[in-house]
C-alpha cells in the first residue's frame, strides 16, 4: 500500500463501512428485544376480574377462495366454548370459486344446530380484507369482535382465556400466539415456524410487557368494538390493515395484551412463492404504515422509549434495502481490501458479524428455547433459518421500494391447502391458485452465484472472519431461487422433500 487510496477504493470501503454500521444497529436491536424479554418475562398479565355476565361477542371469518380450509375454519369456530346466546359468527366471504358453496353449506349446517352464524358474500373486493371486516362490523351485534383467518383452527378455550381481560376498560385488544399445524412438513415450514416464533415469543412479549407498542396480527385476536371505532375503523390504504389499526388505537390511548401461552394453530405456506408473496405483503405494508403514522408518533408526547421502538418496528424492513447493496459490494470490498495489503482490513466484517448474524442466531435460539424445543433441534435448523431470513432480502427490498415510492398493489392472498403432513399434497390441490412466474428467482440465483464467488475470494484472500456470513448469504439465495423455480416449473405437483 502506497498510502494513497483511489476514489474507487474510498467509495467501496466507505460505502461498505456505512452499510455495516447501519446493519449492526438493526442487529443490536435484536439483542435489546431479547434483553427486554428476559427483563419482563415474569410480568404475566392477568385479568382485573371476571365478567359476572358474559358480553356478546362477534367472531369474523374473512375468506377469499379458501375451498380447502373454509369448512375446517367454520367447524372449529362453532366449537369455541361460549354461550350460544352471547355468540355471533360472521363468515365474510369474497370468494369467486367453489368456496361459496362449501361455506354456505357449512353455515347452514351449524345454523340448523342453533348457532347464530351468518354468511355474508360481497360481489366486489373493495378494501380487500379490511373492507370485508368493515362491512361485517356494520351489522355485527357483538360488543367485542374476534377475527380468524381461513388457515386457522380456533381452539375451544380462546374466548375463555381472552374475554375477561376486557373487564379493564382501558384494554382494547388481546392477541394470542400463533402455533403451526405443519411445522414439520418441510425445511421451509420449519424455518418459517421459527421466524414466526421469534416474532411472537420474543418481540411481542418484550414490546407488550415493557410498555412499548405491539400489533394485532390480523387474526387470532379479539378487539373491543369501541376501540376499532375510536381509532378510525378498518382502513385499507396500506396492505397491513392490522398493523395500521393497532398503532392508531394505541396512539389513542388504548392498551393491548399479548398472551404467549394461549395458542391458535394455523398453517404456514408450504410453497416458496406463496411464502415470498406473504412476506412481500407484510414488508410493504409495514413501510406504508411507517410513512402514514411514524411522523404522528414522533410528534406525539409518547415516551422516547415507545417512539424509538416504534421506529425500529415500522422501519425494520428498510434493512433489506441495505442488505441488497451490501450483497453487491461485499465481494468487491474483499478484492479492494486484499489489494491494499493491510491485514487488519480483512477483519472489519467482525463487528457486523457479531451484531447482525450472531444477534439473529441468538434471537432465534432463545425463542426456540422458550418454546420448549430441545437444544439439538434449536441448533439443527438455525443456519437454515438465518439463510432464509437473509434470502428474503431481494423480495422484501422490492416491497420496501414499492412502498417508499407509493406503488399501489392489490392484496395478494396466501393460498392455504389444509396441508399438515407430507402425504396431504395432491396434484389437484395446487393448480388453481398457483403464482405466476416472475424475475425475482433469477435475480436471487444471480446473487447466489455472486456469493459463491465471494466465498471463493474469502478463502483465496484469507477473509476468514466474514466467511460464515457469506456462506449464509450464498445458501439463502440459492435455496430461495432454486425452490421457487422448481415449484413454478412443476406447479407444485408432488410433495417436496426436505430440500
């Protein structure tokens, strides 16, 4: 090294350093959430008292083309333990396929048994899910309103475990934890289950019990109807109407409760393209909500701790944009650092590795330990969980860009197939709702090959500190791309192995 850096070298190293700093900040935030979780772990919420006279509850079941799961949903909902004269069930169906006939028949079956259950069918999808919930609310008779998506199987104890929290007049919503019916179906479903467990067990518990804002997850929760009305009702200017309403309600002073010990089983997507579509919707909606509500939050008189956590929560998906740039520049930075002949430069990856990758590993390891998973099971799937989380960066970065630039898109449903075991997959179940081909898998494949080159450079030039980090990226992109392309080509006709 002659002491002089070229403009290109300055740009590469400067950009790389800035990316590492910002990604390390988001990585440190996971350590902070784990700390808050442990600090407040024993602060278990309990109802102030119990209702002497149970209030009337409406359960809303929004559906759209859910022919494989709608009957299971309705049957399970009607078996929730609650007095029949205090319970109303609304099937809010926007379907345009055989779901219409299946749902009507199920509703009539339970009506004949004395249940107050109604089938409400819209001929348009105005507002998508939010619009359906709002329409149902206009004719609902309940003082409290629970919501279950089509892939859920409500448990009989749901209302018994949640309703009495509303004896506190300040409580506006109670959310329970999602469980996973098909956790062991494939490597993909195992990874998704761990990712969701981290969100619920650690994030929700930490935020709720430490006094920060957390959100209703669109399903498996129950609202005080007055809270929905007071917060401005269901709105559909974002793709995450649940997150939007949650923050508006808490800004209005309502308190929420999260119950991690009350489980509501549901399916996770069994097909990669459906998983990516769901993640795209969630990522885009969170940035839309940030644009809509974050200025109001920051201008409010809320404590700084609430504002800071809301900022991290709502903008977290912007980190995927930084990750994409990092993906492009990392191999180049290895070449530049090697050419400068300064050995210490090969170790500048270490802080990011510790604060970003290791923080994610620790975060999900803790959540699985808290879920009662054995140590071997926790460790066995952890690299895959991290890789899939990383592999989402192209998909979610695209979502964030669309949200930032105001690109509007419809509510893309996530297909559900009533799949819990590998033997459940059948040819006929996976043709009608199949996702069309797109360019993302090819970009992911290109980045997987790019990181294969990065792994080679790391070995060749001795960048050992960053090597595990690069392997995670390499596997994540190749797995996402190849499974997307394989399942698109085969139209998901056969049960996937644990590939």
